[in-house]
C-alpha cells in the first residue's frame, strides 16, 4: 500500500512536471551506473551528454548508487520510475537482482536497455557490449600491423595463463582472422600467467629467442606493462614494440617511454554516447531492437543487434601519445 | 674426488654449470657472460628473500608471509613516492626496510611471546598483509608514470658492469654470511634450530633468536618490496603472488634443512640461482608453455633428491651401551 501510494504520488508529480515544464517534450534518459565516482562511468556520462546535445530535446539523468550493490541500484530504479523517465540504460551490478525493478519499469512503458555490464535477457530490450571477441581479435591484429613497417613481419602474443577463457578466445579470433592481414605472421604464443615477473621474463625470452619478432601483442594489462618494461630495459625501444589491451592510466608510462606507440581498450565515452543514442531511438519508436535489426547511433554508425538481443558497439578505441594524457586521468 | 662430491655446495655448482651448458646447446648465447649477468640480476630479489627465509628456517621456523610483506611494503613505498615525489629515495628505502622489519616483528612476536607455530602465524599474516595492501591501495594500481624517474631507475644504474640491483644482492649475501657465521645471533640461530634443548642449556634465548630471525626476514622482504616495484615499474595488490614458495624452494634446494640448524649462505644463494637459471631458460629453449610448470617441478625435485643423497650422514653413536654387545640385539 505504502509503495503504491508513493508511486502514485511520484507519477502524479512526474506527470505534473511533464505538463508544466516549458520543454515538455524533453525525453528523459536515465544512465544508471554501477557506482558514482568511478572515472570510467564519469567518462560514459560525458559521452551520454554529448549524445543528448547532438540529438536535442533529450535530458540525460546520470545516476547510480554510491557503492556497487544491486540493492542500491534497485532503489535508484524505483526513484527513476517515480520520476517518469522515458528510458533507463543500466550497467548492472547483478544481472538478475535488478530484474523485478526493471520489469516494473517496463510495465510503466519505460524502455530498458543495459550496457557495459549486462542484465539477463528478460529484464531488458537489448544489451550493448563495449566490443566483441571478433572485434577485439581484429583490433589486436590491426595494432600489430600498425607497429610493423609496411604492415608485414613477425609478431608474438604474450598472454595471461594457459587456461584464461577470454584470452584464449581472443587468441583464437586472432588466429582465425590473420588471413585478412597478409604479411603478418604469428611467430609464437607465450604465457606470463598475469604475473609481472613471469611476463617480464617471457618477454625477455622472446627478445632473445625470436629476433624476428618486432611486435609483442599482449591482450592483458599486466602482460603489456611487463613487456614494455622488458623492452625498455633491454634497450630495444624503437626496434621492438609492445601493444595490446590496457587501461590508459596503467599504460601512460609505456607510451611515454616509447615502448608502446598505441594500444586499445573500449572507450567509455563512446559507450555512454551509443547507449544514449540507442535508448533515444527505441523511445522514438524508430526500431524495436529485435535480434537482427540495426540501430543508428550517430557518429558510431549503425549498431547491429545479434543473438540474445546483444550488440557490440565498435572496435576497441585506440590510445596513443596524442590522447593518453587526457584519458589517463579518466580511467 | 669423492669428498668433493659430498660437498653440497660444490655439487650444486656442478649441477648449475651442467644445466647452463645444456641450455646453451638449445639457446644460442645462453651461457654468454652478459646473459649470465642478466640471470643473476633477475634472481637478485629471490636471493635476498631466500637469505631472510634461510635465517628463519635455521631456527626451525618458516616465514610464509615474505611475499605478502613485499607486496604491502612495495605498495606503501610506491604510493608514498607517487604522493610525495620530493622525498629522497634513501628515505623511501629506509621506510621500506622499516615497514618490512615491523611486519616481520609482528610475526616474530607472535611466535616468540605467544608460542604459536610459525607456519600458522605466517599463514595468517600472509593473508593479513595482502589484505592490508588492498585496503591501503583500495585495489588501485600505482603506475610507472606516477613514480619518479629516480625511484624507477636507481636499481637499473650500471656500476662496474652490473646494475645496482645486483650489487645490492651481492652486499646482502656478504652481510648475511657475516651475520650468520661471525655474530652471536648467527651462532644462536644455528644452535636453536639444530638442538633447541642444548641451546637452552648453553644460555641461548631461543624465542628472542626466532624473533630476530623474523625481523631480519621482514626487513629483507621490505627492501625487496621497493626493488620489485621499481624493477617491474608497477605496484598492485597481487605482486609476487606465490613467491614465498620460491624462497622456501630456494632454501630447500640449497640444502638448508627444513628441520633447522643446517645450511649455509652459499647454499641458499645457489638454490636461488638454480631456480633463476630454470626460470630464465624455459622461455628461450622453446618448450611448450603447457609443459613448463611440470618440467620445472621435476627438475626441482630431482635436485633435492640428488642433494639429499649426497648429504646423507650415517647416524653417529656417541655413547655405546656396553650391556648390549653390538649385533646381538
């Protein structure tokens, strides 16, 4: 009873607000994040605001709990329902726990999508992944190619453990797509177990035993950092390059030393931007976001919805000496 | 010749030389002086930690918290360096040794005053210290660009052909040799591990000796914390995860008896170098990464077996029981 009352009042207030406000047509999109005060999500908000400005008539409500709990997000969702938002785009702390609250929102006509961290299928219309295994594999190969003169030559992979699922998936993708990169040759794959000292030693070993290898690709942060340090210590900067996936704050030193020219990771700004774009188009009714459809997302191009209503945004974003300072402050 | 073979250290040197020669046939330049210096430099931190571990093991104890101590201290000095880049490096090193010694003293106190078995104490403090590193950093990383250049570069500076890191290890080896063989503490450590009852009769305070051994091990772990962070140019909670087992393995390979009282500084250093050679060889000799762990394990077990056989001593009967003639019982 109490909750119903609260909701009724909330809806009434929201209704009043909607009718009285001058820009009554403003679409309200709520960007619900795992927790406030996290640089990654602040950056996503930046992208969302950019999308809102571009689209016009859109108000982005950036909100989330103060700690990464599902309970906190449920409270936030309930208050958003009360505010009568048009869409909720959520990065969930728990794929299942938030579903009842999101279902309640959907019953009231609020369009729910998830991004970054998924909500289980029944709780959302679609989910936006920052990237896909295919795209990550392709990006790693592109990075290797960009570091090689003429895009031809040998490279080696420095992975984490031999049993790491995501690493092995990405390596398999790279092996599958390498035929699209003529001249690129995978010399060997070594495993640093995500330990700084073992990765360092493996990188050193590569420098010694594989003199043809001009690029080391490490799709793991510890690996890419340790390999950069090993290349630097061996005095091979400019002869052997290191690239892969890492966070800008962790990689800034390697970029500065010149051991790495560029590396990649998903861009939170683009992610917030795309999530807002998608939410906007779903609310507008431009698309039903069913598997197989495609949604236009402004400067990010068209995003295809795949199986399970999941979509992959784009290639991981490339960071280099030009933008590292800006992003290393963010995440 | 036979006597030479029975000397554990010489045997270990021979094994290492044979190993290096063997690896050199598979990887060109493995036995070159530059590469050997590289291996020594890479093993320096393990040598330092193994010497601390050795002092503890001599007293019939074990310190499983060294790697966690290293991680906490490394994180603490890295964060201090990032927050106050103007602090001189010498102060940071003193800070690292101090924090490490304090954490070691906690272990030592629990073993000494509360008489808790060392393996239980250090197994507990292992998780506590790593947990504290997490609390201290909030799970965050300290990255290369946040540390000052001198913080990162001093251990790499070449002096007389070797980096400072190697020289630190050499000085600590000499220091450990001096402390363990020429100072009362060293003799007390051997005595209290070798024969605790006799040590008490000889007027040695076993608890105090153990406490000092833990402080020494902690201080060396603290110093290694700084060296580790500067070597790999990053500090995070999981650095050196599992490294405590490497230090124990180095001691065991080097012939330091886990039951206490037996062992030499040369043995610990050679044990660490043995591991260092294997670790550096595996990536270059082209063995499948899937087989590497198993191979290094087998080699370690073989070395210990070899070593144990060489060291086997016949029991010595000091007092013969005259009532029972020999062979008639």
